[in-house]
C-alpha cells in the first residue's frame, strides 16, 4: 500500500509524514504541498526541507486562483493576520470561523489528494487536522464531523479506492509535539507562522499555539522567533 | 442569493443551468467549467455556447495535472473509450466503476466549486449528477450516498456558507430531457459524446444514453451524429 501525505511544512503535517513513513516505509510515501496564495508561502520551502529530510518525493500543486475574491486574512493581498491567540479569537467570534479560515480549504485539499492518490495508486491519505484547530468552530473543516463526512464522501465516491487517515483528529497540538519528538521529527525545519518574513512572528494565533505546545511538553521550540 | 453552476456543456448540466437561471435570475448565476484532460475537450466550447445563450458568466479552471498517472479511458492519451452501452458495461464489470470513471472527479469538482462559491459569495452549487450515471456503481461519485456525504462535508466544512443542489439525483436522463425541453434548453448547443471529433460518435455509452433519452420523450436529438 502507498500513502499520500498532505504536507504543508508545518508542525502537524510534518509529524503526519513521520507517522506515514514509519507505517508504510519511505519508498511508499508521496508528499503533496498545495500553494493557495497563502501569505506564508515560506511554508512550501519548509515542506521541501522536511520531505528531503525523509527522502520522500514532494509534489506541489497551485490552487490559488480558486480563492479569488475571498477576504480571508491568510491570503496574500488581504488584511493582516490577527496577532491574537486562537482562544481570544474564538471567544470574540462566538462560533463563527476565524478570519484565517480559507474557504473549504481542507475539503479542497482532501479532494485534490483523493483524485491524485487514486491516479497514482495510493490507498490512503494522511492529513494533520487536530482538535485545537477545530475548537469553537475556528476552522470548521478541521472538525471531527467534517472528517467523518469527508471520509465517507471519499470512500463512496472512489469506490473505496482510497481512504483518509487523520491521526490527530482527537489530539491537541501538545500531543502532536509529544508524538513527533519521540519520532525525532526535524521541527527546526518546519514553519508554522501565518505571517511572511524570515523569522516567525511569535504573535499570530498559530505561533502562540505552537510555542505553547512545546512549553506544555517542557521542550524548547527549536525555531528562533522575532 | 447567488448560485454557482457546474457546467460541462453536456445535456444534464445545461439543464441544471436553465433551472438555476429560472430560480435565481441570470444576474445571480455564475457557471464553472473544469477541464481535466478529457478527450472531449470540445465540451468546453459547448459550455461557452450554452453560457452565452443564457448571458451567464463562465469561469474555466484546469485540473488536468491532478489526474497524471490515471488510466481512465476518458482522459487524453489513454486507451479508447468503449463503444458499448452503459447497461452492457455495468453487466460486464459487476459492480466495479466503468473505465471512463475519472478518479473522484465529482468530489474534486464539488470541492473546487465550494471553495470558489464561498470566495465569490455564492450560497448554492448546482450540479447535474443523475440516477442513470449512478446505476450499478458505474460512477460511484454520482450516487445518492455520495451526494449525501459530500453535501454534509461541504455544509459542515464551510460552516453552512454553501450547500449543494442536485436536482437530478433521483431522475433519469429521459426525465432531464423532459424538464429541459419544457425550459427550452438549447440542446443543439450541448455536447455529450466522450470521444473527440467534429460530430458525436453515436456509439459510446454517453451517446447511446443521450439518444435513448430523447427517444423516450418522442423527440429527435437536434445533434447530427456520425
């Protein structure tokens, strides 16, 4: 069996890749990075570095034109990404998705991955959605309910040629760091910050969550922050 | 409310467009055609003609690289499309999808449509999957079960910003011709044949089904066949 891993270059998906390599062997794993007009296009470089670290083939695919017209703050040319913790954003938004929610992004990514996986003979797609991102409906396409529906759609629509493996759907980012540290994931090569720049900002929701996830494990994040 | 219509340029999706225009008004409808390396790229020209007929904006988007490696006979460069009715193919394949099944194509199309719809402020996606295409699991991504799961995935993953309208999911192609004829859909401008060429072949599964659908309504298909 071959596996296709959705690899953003962030902490979660890099740990996913480590799990897939452990399960299927490096020769049976393909990674896929999607560029979608994100401000932090820097993460694609991180995906390349992480894929290289494992010796895994990395495919890239551009879907940015699909999001033309969206006001999502994660997309290049739009308003700034908020420098506020997710917890504060969730409280302020009261059940509405955060401004960095990219329209149905994970659904699109999983659908692209499904079509590619079947075309290339991969029977499973790994992706790294986790519990913290789904909290308070911040990212509705990270929720367990979304995962269940999308998995079903992919299994039925592909005649069970491919399925989704979502190892962190019920885990926190701190849990992921724990798993990844044991697997020796090269976190110094990953990129999480939602802003551009040479160094991560340390102040956007994703930086705040990342730093906290390392702290909760009593480990120092190997990245240097601004 | 604005609607986005997946328009292939075929009979089913052109009738879908007519329904959406009737429901939302021409100024609130956007059509979307996807090229995916199909042999019958001629259908995109048909989509343009049909969109023009209604005065609707047509967006096009290319996803063909996603299917690299697929052996699907509908894709350019692969084996010939079978010249056999769907009924015969279904019987021969005994529950497996037909060779013209494009890997998770409808799931991919709906996901692209969902991301675009939200980005452009459309609240509903129209698409023309029907009962005949789902029969015997010929196209698993045309089935009612797929429709239910994918609709749920899109509704949850978009925080209900968009939903799917699937007016023909429980209808036959003959039912569609009946509805479309009443709506005066310009069927002479549509294209269904899965082979390339200047005129439809009249012998592939889709041509056979189309001709039969007109016959069952006691109407002559306005297209000239080879």
